[in-house]
C-alpha cells in the first residue's frame, strides 16, 4: 500500500474512533442520574402517617403502616442515598420521636424515632403535628350525618375553644424537636412538612360531610396550624415544605386523579383522611425540589 493509502486508512480509523467516542459520551449522558447513587447522603425519615403512607391493603402487615407508596420511599428511590432509615410510624406524636416509645398497631413498642438520627445523618424529613393537635377530632365536630345539613361548628364556642387550645402546645414541642435533631445531627439538612390540604373551601357529602362554611372553618384551622409549623422551621433555620399551599385544588372533594387526599370515605386503597398515592407522589416532588435547592447551595 502506498504512503498516501496508509495515511487515508489512518485518518479513516481516527474518524471512526472519534465517532465511537462521541456516541459513547452521548449514551452515557443520556443515562438518568438516578441509576447510580447521587451522593453519600445518610437519610432518615421521621414522622406520623403522612410520612408512613399507610394503605388498607398493607396496614395490618406493618404495625406502623409504612409502605412503598410513601413519600420517603419515593425520595429514597429518587435520591438513592448511601444510607436510609425509615423511622416514621402512623399515629406518632412528637413525644414518640423524642421521649416515649410508641405502641404500634401490632402491639409491639417501637424504638424512639430519634434513635435513628446520628452525627452521620445528613438529611432528615419530618411530617408531624397532626396527632399532637388532634386535628381530626376538630374536623369531626363539623361532620353531618345527612347531606345538606349544617352543624355550624364554626359558631360553636366549645369547638372554637377546643381548636384554639389544641394548637397551644404545638410550637414548644416543635422547637424542642428541631433543637434536639440539630444537636444529634449537626451536619443534617432538615425538611419539615406543613399540614393541611385534605379539606378545601367546600364540603362534599359523604366524602367531606360538612357545609361549605364549616369546611372553610376546618381549612382556616389548618392554616393556623401551618403558621405555627412555618414559624418553628424559620426559628430553627430548617426548610419548611409547604404542602398545604401546593394542595389547593387537590382536596378530597376533587375527582379521582386530581385529589391528593381521601376524605371521610375513601375511594382508593389509602386510608380515610390521608394522602393517597397521587398525593404521596406530589409530596415527594415537593421535597425533592427543596432538597435540590439545598444541594445547589452546597456547591456554590
């Protein structure tokens, strides 16, 4: 072969090699980042049933009602942390995170949730407070047994006093909880979820069996609860995840596929007065967006 022919062959081989390299780089770039661990995060999920994601299909199989449909499990799937501890348990109050072992529905005593948090923990998500204030008891005082009826709970002095008194201990409990978590896990970014969204500005018998005016009273009560949670997050310097604001238009009275919550009558495998799978996916996305913002701050 002539020198010119050998040169042409070498050039052709070089072009083929370069083309193969480009193809491989494009293929690697197209692989989703979630296919391998994003970081060495040590993630702990704390809280009550909003975090556990209980289902009527699986509730009896896990004393805490934790399921794969829960937002912490969806966050884990997205984040692929090096370490994950799912400590949340349905029915939990702040005391079950910090002080008193919770008796699960299967009858065994659960360890304190805070024991899952160590100085190696880098990420914590929390949904807590609903059981502390007994929000469902307040809502239930407004429920009617007949369509079109009006309990007028909004005008009942005892119901209004009970609602106000139920919120009183929440702030000091949250302050103590967040302070304890920061002491135990000084490297951790903490994300505290708000509450509310189940009830919108109108009732819909029998799913939300209230008058429109009483539904608005329940929604306003939960707004006050969120003001307390937001203030506690701000004071502690942790991230508040506003689930209620994002839930507008997705309350339990909305059609299947639009609603993020089940009402007093469930139309899915999710429990009554709890987020459904659509809601859990939406919550996971809200948490993920906040987590990504924190990741961006780390590399600045």
